[in-house]
């Protein structure tokens, strides 16, 4: 068996919150757009990564996901995020920190409590 990608579904009460984190802050682009439909949905993309964002209050209230996004230049990512969206830095990991397992990490948290840990090994 061979797998090449894992594409998560992330649910928001207001999909605009997710677009702010992923599109505005992390510079993903919208590859498929059903944002003006009755059940807003979009596929966001960056390089070889894809994420499905859904607006669904019921599912959003049941899940508070945490993801790890690996980079080869955490200093560059941190500098960009801290200068453009400092309010998204997670209060518990708002600086690049060397973790006991050897990764350098910082974290983001949007207003719906989706947590994105940025890490470099």
C-alpha cells in the first residue's frame, strides 16, 4: 500500500475564520470555491498540501483540531506571521521553542480554537 497525501476536513461555525488563518495568514490559495453556497465549502492549497474547509456549526462545535505543519525555514514563517497576524500566535507557544523531541516549534490558534503548530526538524 502506498499513500501520497492526507487531506483533512476542518469544520468552522464561520468559514471566514478558517480563511483568515489559512489564506490570509499562511498564504494558502483557494483551489475550489463553494463559499457562496447554502453549505459553504472550499479546498485550499499550498504547494502539495490540500485542506477542505467546511462551514458546519454542528461539526465545528464537536471538534477542536490540532495540526502540525512542517517547514524547512521556521524563522522565515515566524517572522512573516508575527509581523502580519500576531493575534493568531498561540499564547502557550508564541515564540519559536526547541522542544524535548528535537523539533523547533511555534503555534497559531484562531478564534474557533483550531490549533496549527508550525515545526522544523
